[in-house]
């Protein structure tokens, strides 16, 4: 139906007798916009305009073109075929009324028209047409929505799904009808998340969030799900309506953005931003489990000379080989990262006292001192390592990184190619004086 520029519906009155039109106008003018026609051709012309009527009251017996012929032409034209038509006739016989209804009329009125009956029938027809339009729209949305839609009854048993649901999950309506939507669960969503979901549904009649589901073929995927509740006039739940989309691509993009933000583009190692968060998590865990952590700052000795000799491409190649050797020198559970330039860091969790950190540091130094093949050039390069320990040297990210950095510079001062722990001031003074 054509959308009007005003809230008042438009009614077209068709009758060749002016006095009959006046009666209809008098009864309808307060609630509706009115247009009139005194013959069939004029009625058809008005009905086909952009401002089409919401309802036509049509006299059956008119000279030239009868009301029946007008109705038949209206129904043949796509733009006017859905306009409701009420015949106004002096013939009150049952057969005549059946005839006009079978011809496609929506209702009939007998002359003389009773205003209260007129208004009641007009309101009922317009209301019915509004409901029909809403149902058509809802049906279109249900069938053509890009989102999967699932409807369950008050016991949360599936009663209807749309085509997008079938495409996304691989299940047909026959395979899921009568079942709990939990059949779609992948097992990856925690029970606490489901409890939170149902608490919101029961208290607010609405929930939106992310869950992990499993398709019929076994593929697990993340989805964004919205659930709303439909209640009847007594406040009882009639239906639950869920709509969801596969957000795998969105998750992949988010993961890529996080990776880029938290990793060094050259070596692929985590970067300083990642280290900050990872060390905070490691400290929190170590505090709960009363375990130890070692933080190692690693700086290549005389890296600038490599850049000067082989250029930045040669320096980059060396850094990538260093990254690989560092990965191979520690456990999979330990973190290797690049802080920038020729500075790297290793974070070891659950370290067995000072000796364990020293053993790993010696292994790293030995690996990094092996010859490198860079663009057909063989070169040697060593590194200096500074080590701080939790909880002995500090209990914060800032302190542990600061003390490991200081210890690394002390290793360089002591001749390079070695490691040093951060110790108490007295131990440092003793070592420096020796």
C-alpha cells in the first residue's frame, strides 16, 4: 500500500448520485481523507495515482461502467490489485452479497447506509489490511533475512527456522523441529556464560552476545546471537526468537589486528606492548602459585658494525636468525620477544632458582655466538644478557625490566659475551671491585 504523507488513511468514494456521496462524506470526514468520483473511469484514474487510496467504497450500479467492471479492472492492475473494496448496494439479497464477495470485494454495505455500521466496517477492514501488511513484511524479513532466525515455543523447543538458518547450520527444519537449540552448541562456551544469558532473558526478555556453535558438518564457528521473548496478554511466554550471524571473518580480522599490534613485523616475535601485558599476567600467576620468574634482557654486541658492513638488509637477516636461535634455546612455555633494534627479552616462568636461569643464559650465549651466514658472508656476533628474578629483585613489571636492563649493561661493561644477574647493591659493589 502506498505510504501516505499523513496519518489519516485516504478513502475513495465512488457513486453517480451526489446525495449518496454526501451521506458517506458526512460519516467519514472526521477520521479520514476523502476523494470522490462519480463514474467508473474517474474512479480508476484516481485509484492509479501515486497517492493511492487505502480503501474504496464503490457503488455497484452506475451508468456506463458498473461497479463490478471497475472492481475487475482494479484487480487486473498490479498497482491497484491489493486496494480493499467495499461495495455499496441497495440490493440486500444474500445471493447478491455472495456474488460481490466472490468477485473479489472485501465487504459490502446496504443502502441506506447506517453511519455506525459504515465506520465499524471501514475501521475493521483498514485494521485487517494493516495486519496483513505487517505479516507480509514479517514473512519477507523471516524468509529473506541474511541472519539465521530460529523460533522456539515456551518450553524452548524449536518450531520454525528460516532459510538462512538452514544455509548456516546445515540442518533442515525437519531435523531440528521439537529439539532444544542447545543441540547446536559446540561445547566451547562456558556454562557460566549460558547462566548469564538465561538470567538476562528471564529478567529483561532480551540478550545479545557471542557463542560458539557447531554446524551439522562438525565445523565450529563463533556467532553473534540476539534472543528476545514474545509474551501474550497474560504476560506468559509464547515464543523465544533468536537471530544470529557467523562472525568468523570478523574474528579473524580482529585477531589479525591484535597480532599486528602485538608482534614485531620483522621477526614475528611478540613486541614490547605484548611483553608488558604478558609479564603482568605471569606475575599475577606467580604470586598465586608462589613460583619464580626470570626476566632476561639480551642485547647483541656491536650490532652497528653489521649494519655498517652489510647494510640494513644484512642487519635484518641477522636479527631474524637471532630470533630463531632464541626460540630454539628456551622452552615452548617461555616467552621470546623483540623490544626493538637489537634488543630482545626472554621471560621464563616457573624457574628453578638462580641456577636454572643461569643454565638457560649460558645456552643462549652459546647459540648466539655460533657463526651466521648472511648473504654469503660468514660472521660472528655475540650478545650480553642481564637477568632479574621475581620475587628476589622486585614484584612489578617496571622493576624487573629496569633491573634486567641494568644487569645487561653491567655484562657489557664486564667484557661482553656474558650474562649478569641483578643482585643486591652489596653484591654488585663486590663484583665490580673484583
